[in-house]
């Protein structure tokens, strides 16, 4: 997943059902090689992200000059 450039994103997790509170859910099996998948929020993007991000073995990079006024929970595990 990549959010970059001059994008404006306003994303919210569902508030009911089996994925209540989960904004983005990656493959439970993870990447074929640990660390080979990189998810990015970068550049001049303005992102409002409300919910949990779950990626089993991805790297997550949040860089650049962007605003992110939402509420995010990032869940990681060591492989």
C-alpha cells in the first residue's frame, strides 16, 4: 500500500461487523520474504486515517511533510 504525493485521503474503519475498528488488514501469511513488502505514507499527502492497521510482516514507513490527524493503531510482530 502506498499513499504519496499530493493526495488527500479520508479513510475510516467500519464501526460494526467482524472487521470493526480495522482500517487496513494485510495478508496473515505476510510477505514471501519477511521485510520484502513495504507500505508507505509519504510525500505531501494529507491523510485522515481512523482505525487499526495490521500487516503481519510488512515494513511500514511514514515519512515526509504530511498531516495525519486521525487515530491509528499499528500492530506489528517479530518474525
